[in-house]
C-alpha cells in the first residue's frame, strides 16, 4: 500500500531551518499504512549530503530527535520519505 500524504512539522521548512536547539526534534504527520520513514538532515535543500540519516521503523512513531548536536544558528533542511 502506498503511503498517504504527510507534512513535516516541528520547525523545519523548505526554505531552511535555523536551529534554536542543538538537538531538535523533527515531527511529521502520520502517513497511511504506517510505513517506515527515512529521515535525512542536511545543509542542502535536496539532502544529497546528509549530516544525519536514519530509518524510523517503529510503528506509530512520527518524530525523531537528532542524536548529535547541530551547529548553533546553522541553516538545515530535512527530507523524509516513506
């Protein structure tokens, strides 16, 4: 089953996110079918060179806290695929 639409929440946006927390939490709307998600955080909008990357496979989980500190005041992008 293909996943439904989901939206990124928690401060990240398409035009970049300026970190106010060294380890921010990324949250997103749930997708249909409860799929696993790949989460990437990058300095580039296409996430081609991620600083952090993980697979979120926990059923019903739709948030992720970055485990290691981001640089204060840096611009970051998040890409989530189901």
